[in-house]
C-alpha cells in the first residue's frame, strides 16, 4: 500500500528543510543535480521503528512575491490538512511566537488530523524553558527539538509513528499489473482512463479538481489483469501555477509508490514542461517503468509536427528518462489506446525480467573485454555480477576498485545490457561493491 504521509508545515526559516533531512536520515539537495529534472525536492521516504512513511517538506512554496508570508504558511497548512496523515507544525524557539505561527495554528486546529508541535532550535536549558511559551498555541504536548543537532527528534518520531494509520495490506490481484496515470493537471488523465477502459469509470470534467483522490479501476486487456490508478491534479481558485504543480506531485507520489508502470501524460500542444519533468523525476527515483503518453495528438494535425522528431525532443529534454517508451494518443478520439496498453504491459514485463547469473556475467565480461577501463595503469575488473532483485532490475558488481567505477562506465555497461535484452521502458540500477574475499570471485 502507499506509505502514509507526514507533512512538515511552518513559516520560512524555522528549519523545515533541516528537519526534513534529519528525519529521512540523509542530506537531500534542494535542487536535483541530474540534468533535465529541474524541480524542487519536497518528498522522500523516511523510516522509524520499522515503519515507513512519506515525508513532505512544504518549504520552498513560493507564491506571488507580493503575497505576505502569512499567505504562504496558510497555503502550506491547507496542503497538509488535505494530504497528510500526520502534520508537524515547526516553530522557532529563538524568535518566540510569530503572527504567522498563530495563523497557521488557527488553521490546523480545524482539521481532524493529528498535529504535533515541534519547537525547533532548542539547544540549551534556557531555550527549553522558553519553549513552554508555545503551549499557548493549544496543541497539548510540545516537542522541543534541534533539527541541526538531533536533540528530541527521536521522541518526535515516536509520536509520529504512534499517530500513523494502521499498516493494513491492500488486497490486489497477484497477477495484475498496476498502472498509474500521472502528470500535471488538465493534460487529460481522467479522460485517458475512460478511453482505456472504454466506459465512464472516472468523472471526466474540464473543471480542475474533479478527481480528489486516486481512483483504482480493475479491468482486463487481452487476458492481462490491470489495475489503473487515476491521479488527477487539483487547482484552487486564486493560486498560481506553483501551487497547482505542488498538489499534482503529492497526488502522483501516492500512486507512484503503488504502481509497476507510470503513464506520464503530457499535453501535445503545450509540450514537455517543468511540471512534467518533476513528476517524471519522481517515477524515475522510485524505480518505476515509465511510458510517456503524448495526449491530444489529434490537435497537432496539420501543424507539420512529426512523431519521430517530437519523441526525440522529449528524449533530449529528459535524459534521466532515456529508457522510457513514448506513445502518441488522443483520449478524446480514443486513438492509440491499445498501443499504450501494449507498451505498458511490455514495460511491466521488462521491469520484472531477471537474468540468470551466468548470462549476466557473460554480458558483463564481454562488455569489459570490448572496452577495458584503466586508470593510471590499473585495470578495472568485474569479478562477479548478480541481479538480486527486479522491479526495477538491480545489478550488483563485485569489483577490484569501487572508486574506478565512474558514472560514464556504468552507463556504458547499462547500454550493453540493453543491447542484449529488451529492457525498454524500465530503469536499470547498477551498484559496485569491492570484492573482499575469494567467495566474491568467479567460481
């Protein structure tokens, strides 16, 4: 099932991003450094006491520069109330209670979601005493913490886990392929779902925000059971595009965690936008198979745009999704739907395809023989290769020197593997480990 969502809410400069990094156990850059993703990081998976959760950092929401800070934090609270299972309201003990703190607290008191008040930057006994002031916000217990030093964070996480909904398994067909329809609002996701199942399983409307939550639809395509997950985005009156994309990403995150294949739907007339890349980036990081669906292709008729050139532009603009398949369709005209399903099923099969250890080692050995890697007279050696897991296919190489395994050589090995086997539509992950003993050497 999808992980429960924990949202961190608060005014700017109270340490939300620092707490975000602390809770997920590693430092996460604000901007992804992979070319083509160009999106703010706001989501990661955290774990505490054996329980996983999706952590949302609401920092970085920038509305119109003329909007006051209080409007920004109010909007963050609105998101948290709509999406989160548990909300962490973060305040700053060194500045005391701020009017913006009071406004967001007023909003959060109206929700039936658990709200935990964390008083950040509490790093000495005097500040612990000062933290008592925040009891006046009316949330009962307070949690004095230091996001930077880690003080009190364990107690906060204990309470977060206590308030998460029960971890109940979702019963699904074991042999079904789960396909999530994701993308920006108003690119035709609900219409695409209806075109696929050929009946009105989802409400289709041009009014933004029709689909509030993911809607699952179970059906069969040529004997293959499929679960379709619709994740239409939400737009709120008076909010700018940044807020629209923020809602869209939150909805997509839930679906991406549960699916095998993501249908990343884009608008043919608008082309590939940053919001599309943002959602595609989440699918990539989650290791899901991806099919980019260019919807409303019928609107491009007579404009002299060729499919091959359009597809190449997508590939150029999203190098991190170079493996993704591309399909052209019109949900309104119900054109190209069968090709989408056939491509998605093929991608799902590739996503789950495991190579035997012997065959994998043959491919790696031939690749190294054809293009040896040397550095300062030292040759890079792969002693043994294995594929311990799939979905996505993940390869572990036991090598003589991990530091020599440059990303360009990793890409070379991946390309050689794709030449040998049809891994279209799915990412491939390759990791190197130092061979420590004879057991890691080929037998």
